[in-house]
């Protein structure tokens, strides 16, 4: 039996890898423009971190974590999300005491969730996100949403719908929980097993149930907005007013609660439907948290963050033909062709020098005939061939051939550093109609 990849994982190869690199590079760039710096927490964490941080009532902890005992009988978990790990990183390294607040970090890497694979969603997938920790102004919520929105707009995703809600402060949520318990008390016996557990652990999670029959019951449940304190109402209204001033569109969704227990105050999701009608649901989401740092052993300071699933973003870009493999330029700039094994040393010396000039260079290292090397260059989509034979070695020169125009020129070794940029620009852009090619 042949060995294949694990269900819910996928290989990223060739041009598709370039798509991921493009998306991730843009996310990094814009985050740095907002003065966020990168952190890289480990993939493995103690399981207790996610139980305490994410919350035992969340589906992530209850059903989706990859947890195992190591050889020391310690319970470890492959991270299902980044936020709890970053809070642990902040507390363990006392970053809240040694750095000015707020702490502004971005992250990128694989996460693992045992869930049903579907459109753009895998059991191992890459997540990009940010955390802003230690600032309590409502405008940190606004800035975080603005950063995420700028990333999506920079990727030319123009059909983004931002859904936003508030879960209120602690007093608001406690009052709302009591109201939900009272409402669902007479319905819970007829609801799904997950909702029965949520009723005991965190009734707000019932609002996120996907069972159609339960959704009908949820429609008549009390609304969070009716239980907000004046402080929470005012904070949320300031967030909405600032978004309007920045011309960032949004829809207030009273049913939005998010799937992780640590959220409070502002929560939001970025929804997208492709031009082909494929509904990707939430391609990114986030929210404010008041006590998460304290939950993992640090001071009681608030924060806010968001995350994107990179696979889902790439799927959307491909679906809408905004970015696809055909649009990726993976051409090799130069292919060095030594004619005869005895000329390989000089050929490799030339290849190395040109690589140091920031060009992509491949070289034929096996014994091959000239026609075969040209066929390889064609398959590799090479722009220029560099031909090096016995005469070129003796005279310390190279022959550069433009494979589009089939024109070629000689260049002495000492001219490589000074002339090759001009030759590259002229010969590649002109397709044979320039002074160097004629």
C-alpha cells in the first residue's frame, strides 16, 4: 500500500507555494506598516494552556484538539490557535514589564484542528494574525479591524462583509448568561447534545449552534444588546462611529459570539462570497479579550487580535481569479550550460557570481549535450542561457543568449558586474529589438 498524506492535510507545491508566499508577504508588510513585530511561539504547548485560555466550553477544546501524552506522561497539544500561546509567551518572558504597552505582535504558522475538511479548510492549515495587548482604548479595536481590512483590500478582495457585535463587559455577559439560561431552560431538552453541554458550560455558545432546528429556537432568544451596561454600549458605539469615519463598512450582527470563550466587548468576522457564488463564510475573525493574560498567569491587562486562515484566503483569490498559478512568474533568469565536464568549475564560478547579483540562476551539473541543455532551459522557462565552452574558459568570458529572441552576445568576466543588469533589462523587455540583441 502506498503512503499518502494524512486526511485533512495538503501539499503545497511549486507555483501554489508562490501564491502562499505572495499572500503571506503582503500580510507581513502591512502589519509592519502598523508597527507590529513578529513572534514565533512553538507548535507544541501544554494542554492546560488551551483549556485555561481558549475555554473548556469551546468546540476547539472539547472536540478539535490534537492532544497526546509524551514519554514523560505530560499532556501536550498541537496548537489549535495562536492567541493563548502568545499570551503564555508574553507572561513567561515578562514582556508586559520590560516593554512599553501596548505590545503589538503578528504571527504566521501552522495550526491543527480535528474538524471536517471542507472548502478551503484543513485539519492542518496556516494562520496569520495579530495581537495588541495592554491597551484598553476602544481605538485599538478600530485599528485592529482597520489593519485586517487593509490586508483584504490590498489583496483586491472587494466583496468583504464585516460582521461586528459586542459581548459587553463582565457585568453585561453575566446578566446575559442568566437571561439565556432562563430562556433555554424550557427548550434545552429538545436541542442537540452539544447545546446541552453548552447550556451548562457557557450558554452564549448555544447562539453559534449550526443545527437547523436549534437555530429556529435561537432566533427567539434574548439579544445581547438588551443587557449591555452603559459603558459597553458607549464603547461599542465609539467603535462603530470610528469605522464609519474611516469608511470601513460593517453590519451589526446580534448573533455573532465567536467560538472561543475568552472574547469580550468587540467581536468581528470577515465574510466572503466569491464571484462564482461559493460562500466561504468567515475567512478571518477576531475580537477583544479582557482577562486572557490573567488566565495564563499574568497581570489583568486587555488585548485584541484577529486571525486569517491563509488557505482560505488563497482559495478565494484563486476562485475569483485575482491570483492564480498562471499569473505567477516563476521563470529562471539564467541557465548556465557548461560544454564539457572540464569547464564545470568555471561555469559554477560564474553561476555563483550572478546569483550574488540577486538573479535566479540554475546550472547543468550533469554531462549533457548542448541540444539537451537547451531543451532543459525551455522546460524551466529560462530567460537567458549562458554558454561556457573551452574557449570561454581560456578567455575568461561568457556567451549570453536571449532565448526569446535567439540573439546572443559575448561578455567578458570583468564586465559581468557592470553590464549584466542592463543586458537583462534590455534583452528581456525588447524581445530582440535592442542594441544588445541586434
